[in-house]
């Protein structure tokens, strides 16, 4: 688990180039998100 899903999504997108594949809910404030880059998928809760 991460402390803040929104901050984690922003970091992985801006710094590492990951894209959000899916999330709950669909709009911010996220409680869960699945990020993907380079054929790797990482879930964040």
C-alpha cells in the first residue's frame, strides 16, 4: 500500500512515464490505480 495514491500516480506518470490503465473511482481522489509502462503493470492501493 502507498500513503497517497494520487501523489504516487502523478510521480510515476511525470517522472517514470507510466500511464494509468484503470482506477477506482475513474476520477480523482483515487483509492486504487493500475499503472503500466514497458509491458509492466503495477497496482497501487
